[in-house]
C-alpha cells in the first residue's frame, strides 16, 4: 500500500511545484528506489489530462559506464534525450541513491568530460522557463538515510516534514527577506571562517518556495562575477560524484578563486575548478531558510536549505538570476552561519543564523 505521505507529495508536485496542465508532456525521472513516487506521479499526471513520460534510471550502471566506455562513447551527445526534453513542458527529477559512493573510484576526468558534453541538456532544463518548468524532489531511501545517520523511519519523517509544509505561508516569509536583498547591492559575510565581500544582482533574486526544488526553502541570486574578494571556509563537506571533499577553504580575488585548499580530496577540488575558464568563479549566492531542515545530511537537495546557512555555487549562474557566468559545472558548497553575520549595504540582516529583518 502506498504511503499516504507519498500521495500527498505527488499531488503537491503535480498541482503546485510544476502546475501540470492538460495535454502537457511531463517527464518523470527516477530510479527503482523511487518506484512508489514514480507510480503516484504517473497517476496524478494522468488525472490532470497530461502525458507522463517515464525515464527509468537503473542504479549501479554509472561505475560500469565510466570504467568501460571509450572516448567516442563518452563524447557522444545524447540527441535522442535532447529531443525528448525539448518536446516536454514539465520535468520532475526524483533524487534517490542505492550507493552514494559508487563513483568514488571512477576517473574524475571522464566524469567531468561527460558532464561537459551533456551540459546543454541540463542547462536547458534549468534555464529555459517558460518553455519547460522543472522540479527536483527528494525521496526516502536506505542509502540516503544511512548517509544522514538515521534509520529509514527517521529519514522518512525528516524528508516528508521538510517537503510537506504550508508553502504559501512560507512564501510570505521568504518574500519579506527577498524584498531587502532585491534592493541590496553589497554583501559582506563576516565571522567565524569567513570574511568575504561581493556585489549582487539583487533585482534578479529568485525564491525557491517548493517550485524549483522540493523541499524548497532558499533565496538565491547571482553575485557580480568579478566582485568577490576575501576568503571562506566551509564546515560542511561537499559531496560530488561519489567523493567527499571536506575542509574546503577558498580565497577570492576579483571574483576568481586564486587559492583552494581542502583537508580531504583537494586534488578533486582543483580538478573541478579547472573544468573550464568559468568554473573558478561563483555563479550563485544562496541563503537557506527552510525551518523544517536543521540537520546536515550529506544530501545537497536538503543541506542547501538548512535554516541559518549560506551556500556558494562554483560555476554556472542561472539565467533567471541574470547569468553572467557560463560553465559546465554548478557546484553548491554549504557554510554554517551560526557564528557569523550577513551584512547587506552596511546593515546586519542576519546574526548567528537569526534574521534581523
């Protein structure tokens, strides 16, 4: 029997997050761990009079691909998938894992090259509103529960509590914060582990209130590309391609990372920064403000929304934020701000994770 919370999640996604309309093509992408939600979404899309397109992704194939795929296979652009995406109006991607470390021993250069090849498709999905609206959604599974150091029942409660909230009420709160930043120009992150100044394109700030991701719970904007000066150290590890990079410290000069250190997997950090000429610039400054997320889980979909955190994304700036930095990567790294301040145009707007607005 389907968990009633799964049905509620499917209804929220279809009716609110991507607001499916009759006759639209809706891609539903998920692995076998997400079967229950895939089925629920399929039914909701049918009931809306729209057309569900299932994109099933079996777990465990990526390590085989990166071990045995030759250069021609790695460099082949998936035209068929591109056609599918460009013929869809909505895209729902479900985030689950069987093994969160399955890519740990894979060739990171192959992974980076493949990401660069398929980047035009992911770029289209996230940057081509109103042609296509997308939402990434978390779903409980054993591997992510283990990463979060919870049993599955605890993790289910965590996920559903973060997602099934009163998003209209939260949107009012987010709008109050966003109003200040839309008028703002200069940001100073100051405190334990950070002294970083930059300018923002505040007028193009975006609120994620459950329509970009579920859970939502952040406001994000693009920094002025060459404006970052100072340094930042991230307490939380960053997870990418099965690798955990911890103790990341970045120093910026005129927007560019001029010094990068990490306690673990520093070589991987530097490889990511050299993906292309824009990978060492910041494309996003985000502020987490989901009151239902207070614990770090090693899943970025949740961690970047933790109340009292900020995150910087190396690489691509979203077009809806004003763009200005095209890159094959968009890599969010989260910092705890409970011992620091966010200063906007000379006024403290957040102190130790608490809003002063």
